[in-house]
C-alpha cells in the first residue's frame, strides 16, 4: 500500500536511544484522508512528531472495515520493507520483481524495497461485481487491514529489491490467548520472514488476564484492534498506540472478551531517517532524487522501464481499463529539512 496523501509531510525521524521506560503512553491516531480511487480514511499511529519509530517500525496505518474496492495503481518505494497484514478481504499484489499474488487474512506479504521497487494493490471482487455502478458499494466485500513499514538500516538499504509471501505463520496457543507471529521471535516461536533489524510483530487474540514474555532490550507498543485491554492500570481501546518503553521482561494485560491487538517491538533504531511520501532515506537530496527518478520513468518505454530504478509492473498499460496508469509523485515542499527532537512524552 502507498501513502496517498496529496501533500505528504516530510518526517525527520531521529535515532532511538535505549533506556526509556517502562511506562504506558497513549499516542492518538491521526485520521488521514487518502485520495484517488480508493477514497478512504485510515488511522495513522506511526510516525508521530514525538515518537517517530518503535524499534525499526516507522509507519503504521489501520484501514477499514469499509466496503471499499481497494485500487492502488503502481507506485514506488525505497529504503524500507512494507508489511501487509489483511484482516478482512483479499488483495492482489503485483510488483516490479515479477510477483503476482493474492494475500488473504492470516497471510503475510513482505516487500523489501531496497534501492527501489514499485508495486500495485487491487481488492479482489466477486465475479460480475462492478463497484462503479449505482449502489455497488453495498455489495462490495468488507476490507480491513494494517499496513506497516520497517526502516532498513544503512548497511542494507541499497540492496536489491525482493518480495516474499508467508501463508503458514507460527502460532502460540496458551490459556486465554492465541498469538500469530508475523515477524521476529515470540514465546519460543520464530517467523520465517526475513527482516534486517532485531524486531517483533505479533497479532494476539485474548480474553481475560494474560501475561506475555518480552525482550527487555526492545521497546514495545500495543495497538488494540477489537475489544479493550488494561495495561498497568490504564485502559487501552481501539485507536491510540500504547507505547510501553523498554525494560520489560513480561507484559500483564487484562483483556475484555474477544480482544485482538498487535504487539510491535524492536531494538531502538539508532539511525536518523527521513520519510517523505513512500520513501525512507537519510537526506532531503536523496529523497528528492528518488522522486525525480520515479517521475522520469513515466516517459520510458516498457522495455526501458524494466531496467530503470523502480522497474516495471505487468498489467497496467493503456489497455488495462481501470487498472491502467501509475501514481505520480506529489511535489516536494519548497523547504529544506530540519531535524526534529525526539520526545517520548505524549502531549
């Protein structure tokens, strides 16, 4: 998924530093209207001005549930890994390294952009359904999910792009909870997903009091999707991101029946990064060059586009109907970037 904001802000994300926490801070979600044919709102909890990252996790959008026909034309990424976790609905993913797969709830897509990649995403609709017809939206399947980005460390951020889909993820089952390990290691189970920083991501369904083992060297956060949870005496409902800091070997929660939440964590990311649109870089000039490369690619033949920085995706040519075209880059702001201070204290 892309960041479809028509005027995306530049995010300067200072390096993380250990020694903060443990505590519970609630960081409210921002409602971000996304333009284009998808025309839906998402709740964004990363990045925040005072909390740009949790470990290497640098972007977290929650979308739906909505009866929206997801339709995201080809667009670029660099310097990051996209982690796509659908909760309802099915999405077709195509990219410039030749992938063409459908991801379903319980399955994980991870796209490593490296020096540059492009991809598209389209919701899978029932046969014969045309969402553009009157009242067609009432017939569309529900779409809900999470889109996360992980910043690549400097040593690997210029690597060749790649993609993997994992359909059989490890599961931890215990009294009162069931946990699916998306990335990293949790409770003795390790995901096969290839990541480049010490990191963890787990979806947990629970009812009643539970205890989760944590790595005390990681900073952690919890995003409640359904139900509610009480952490250190503080109730956490769907919406805000609960940042827990570091230093916890275990996390105790009291969960309402039917609660589902994401546990994210990782070692503090000790590199300053710059985020703008769909790019994670280190300098204004680097991001600006990536934008120019993507815009220049629009003038290339298919053959030349295949060999370009962001590659070429089959199925979006002029005869592809509603799937024809690409997403142009928004204009860069006319100001040079200035680093922001890192402040974990929520307002």
